[in-house]
C-alpha cells in the first residue's frame, strides 16, 4: 500500500463528512458529519507519521490531542443540543432563528 | 493480504460513512457512525499505530458514538422517522465536497511511496514523548477537558430560579 491510498481514503471520508455537515437538517446529524471530518484528519496524520517519519511518534501524539479536542467539542455540542431541545422543542437547524430580523 | 485488509477496512469505513450522511433514521445514522469509527480504528491498526487503535476504540467507538446515541434517543420523536432529513442545498454541498476530494487526490498523486519496514510498538515512545517534550500541551488538553466537562454540566443543568 502506498501513502496515496491512505490519503485518498481520508479525502473521501472528509468529503462525505463535509457533505453531511452541509446538508443535514438535524443538529445531531451535523455533529456526526463533523466527527467524520475529524477522523479523516486523524487518519491523514497517522498515515503521514507511518510513511514519512517511521522512527518518530509525533504524528501519533498530535492525533491524540486532536481526539481529546474532538471529544470536548462533541460533549459541548451535544449539551447545547439538549439545552436547545429543552427550550425550543426542536433539533432542526432551520427552526432555530431567534436572531433572524 | 495487506491489500485485502486495507480494501476491506476502507470499504467498511466509507460505506458506513455514506450511510451516516444519507439515511433518514437518525438512530441508524448514529449506529453506522460507530461502525465507521471502528473502521478507522482498523485503518490505524493497519498503519502500525497500536496505541491510536486502542484510543480510537476507547474514545470514539465506546465514548462518542454511545453519547451521540444517547442524545438521539432523548431528543428524537417517533413522528420524525420518515421526515426528509436533508435540506435543499445538496447541490452546492456536493460541489464543495467534490472540490475538497479533488484537491486531496491531486495532492496524493505526489505521495506514491511504499511503507518503510514495520517498526516497533509505539506505546512506550508515545508515553515518553507525552511526558517529556509534549508535557505542556498534554496538561493544556486536560484543562480543555475540564472546561468541556464544566460547560456540559452548566448547559444541561435545569434552570432553578
């Protein structure tokens, strides 16, 4: 396997994530698309670490940091979804228009 | 053998990711999200990143996917199961996603290099790195996690006036 294969898979995963985050109406669906994008970036970091710098582990360390930030992001995002659902009784992005003029 | 494993893992990951963004039932989407993240964990294992494989299983598959599933079950309604789940902007979204995919594959053309011979397990070196050169970012990440924990509690707390 070459590095190009892994990069293609991660690019496909990123494109699918972008498509999901842009087209989903449900906030939870948007968050799932963002998770897919995070995973594509992680996969790219790990692949570059394996192919270009096999002696070091800095790529893996940065991937771990990305995972921690992604976990924090999804926790806060889902807490916001629950707060919005309790106050406005909807999880659809187009119904949340409090600031619309 | 290597090729077959890579093809299977990549296929599982991408097909499940497609199911995540296209299925109508959000519950099915969340379940497929867990499977897709498990596929990414398998790709980490095929890259020889053993600690990342374990961390992916622990954090994503058994943490984040289950959390998303909980929220889907709490904030979902039965009447929504057959509603359209996508907005009308699928054509521009497809264009943006296609542009991202095209640029990544264009860059990937320059990296047709084979893998070096398989290295040692990475866990020990990773631990030494995190406690040595990366000690300050490591502590900062724990600060971010504490902040996220407190934020989640504050946002979901019932309002008591």
